[in-house]
C-alpha cells in the first residue's frame, strides 16, 4: 500500500495551497495598509494569524505521523501545545 499518496500528498497539497492563499492575503493587507500602520495597530493580530496557521498545520502533521507510525503518545504533544497556546493567548492577547 502506498502511504505517501494516501496520507502525505493530501497534506502537502492542502497546506501548500493554504500557505499560498494565506500568504497572498497577508501580502495584500500589507500592501494596502503599509508596514507602519499594519505593525503599529495590528501586530498582535498578524502574529496570532501566522501562529494559528503554523499551529493547525503542526496538529495535522503530528496526527498524521501518529496514525502512520502507531505512536499515540504524540497526542499528548498536541494536548500540551494546545494548553501552552491557550495560556499564552489568554495572558498576552487582550
């Protein structure tokens, strides 16, 4: 059974096009507002958006690795990442 085409190819397709669309949207916003206004007013929001993309991608990556390698302990890594992100966002984003 070819595991690459059934598990990794959709992952690469989804997040490569997602990164292209997400990056294009951020680039359009950056060009529309300009660097000074964007970083002055919306720095926290942009950082949260980028972190969210990285976070969701890493959750999907870890779940795929855990499923293919029969490593259920990786779900504890995902849970700890969720807890750390929740604590960080509840403390620093107001």
